[in-house]
């Protein structure tokens, strides 16, 4: 930015502007100097003015003679006055032009330069600001387009995720069904393998046993009678005997049905479980039935089926030890029941037929009536109103 210094051409242009007078200004100056202040005119012009004045008086007196000369003199005077006035105003104007050598004028030029620099700085800042605004608009347009593309991509990705989630849920449902079927197949396979293993053990046992002479003991078999009185139950499985709380669980079942009869009356068939009593639970199936009564039809509850479920296996104690020791659980339990009232019912499984013969001899010696309930391997001890009663010997 350069320093502002007035030049000669600028001075001339200002002088010319101040030197131009209107016709009114010229007339008033001329009238003032001629009539009231003739002493201000130069000495050279004063005789000419006086001469012109005398000539005008003479011409008036002579009736307008030499009027042309008077007019020319007036014009010349006017021009002289104009030149003087222009010189005075030019001198006054040149006096008002700031001089760089003057301290006050130099300070004014410095202020002007500073303001000019500030103005240029503001103009440059405005230009830069306009450029920044244009850049921001372009960047905003780019960002808007990018956001629009991102929004479209997000919508497409959301649709893809929704489709994938639906597919995954379908696959999960199919796998769940397949898994259930697989579990059922595995359970059946395990049961089949267990049966095959038991058959294999039985086969090996018979292959290893050599034929031996069997002592036939003639034990008179009394005539069997249907048990109508009280019974105590034992299970003989795997050569071990254990007490089965059949009577206690039936009593608990009656109390349970009385307490929960309102709930059981609402369902046609109900499956439930009670216990445990001495390591056995009872699972049972109840059903409702209608019967006639005064004023309408009544509804009752009946037991369809019940079975004893052991809490764990194996249960009981070896039969030979139980028969030999008076302190065994079997003999201690047997002593609680009178032989003339109770019948001993033995649920015997195929793997314990030999032990059953020993038990039969022992109970016969003790004077207990004995009822046998042969049961297939894997079948639980069950009861039903439609089942058969025990037959005692």
C-alpha cells in the first residue's frame, strides 16, 4: 500500500475548480471594488478608472457619445478584477493544501494512509470471507451428497439385516426341531443299547455256567388264597431286598387328593407326584367321572394308575446278609408287622429268582404268609383299581 502525496496536476485541478465564478459573483465583486473601495485597486488602474468615469459623464452630457469606449473600459476593468480575485483565491487554496513537510499535515497523511490500509485489509478480509463461504457451500454440498449416499446404503443394509435375521430365525427353528428329534433318537438308542447289554450279560452268564446237579427240595406248596387283609411290600432286584412303602404312599395320596381336589376337578385327567417316603416317590394318574345324584349329576375323582419310583439306584441290602443278621433293615422292618395280620408281598425280578427261594424258606419258618409278584426287568412297581390282588401261600 503506497503513501498518498498530492501532485501538481491535482493542485491545478483544484485551483481551476476554485477559480470558476458565476456571473452573480463577478457582478458583486466588480460593484464593490468600483464604488466603495477604489483604493484597493492598483495605482496603474486608478487613472484609467477615473478617466473612464469622466468619459462616461461627458458621454452622458453629450447624449451617449463615446459609449462604446466606456463599455470597453468597463470590460477591461472587469477582466482585471477577475484576474485579481482568481489570484487571491488561488493563493488561499494553495495555502489550504496539506504540506508533507508540515508535522500536522504529515500526521493527517499518516492517518489517511492508515485508514486506507484498514480499508484495503477489510476489503481483502471480505474477499477471503466470500471465498470461505463459497468453499463452505461446496463442502456442505459434498457432505450432503455423502450423507444421502450413506442413508441409502444404511437403508439397503437394514433391509439385508432384516432378511438375514428372518432367515436365521427360520434356520434356528428348524435346528431346534432337529435337535429335539435327535435327543429323542439318542434316548431310544440308549434304551436299546441298555437292553442289548443286559441280554448280552445274560447270554454270557448262561454260557459260563456249567450244568450242575440240582438238589430238588420237596417243599409242599400250600393252596394260594387271595389277600384280603393288610400287606407289606418288599422289592427283590439284583439280589438285594428293600422295603417298598406302598401303604404309606397310598395314605399320603388320599390326603393329597382331598387337599387338591378342587384343582383336579377342573381337569379330566391329571398327572402328579407325591413323596418321597423311604427313598420312593409315587407318580399317579387321576381322572374325573360323573355319577347320578339327587337333583342332578355329581363329579368324583378316581385313581387310574400309580407306580413306585425309586429316588436312586441301587437300593436295599444283599438278601443273604439281611436274612443272617437280626440287625438288618429287612428284619427290623419285618418285626414291626404282626405275622397273623400282614401278608408279605415280594416284587421279584428275573435276576433274583434264586434269592427268592431262600427268602421264601425264611418267611415260611417265621410264620409269615407270602405273596409273590413276578415283575419284568425294567418295569416299575405299579397299582391300579383294575389290577389283580396278591395271592398268598
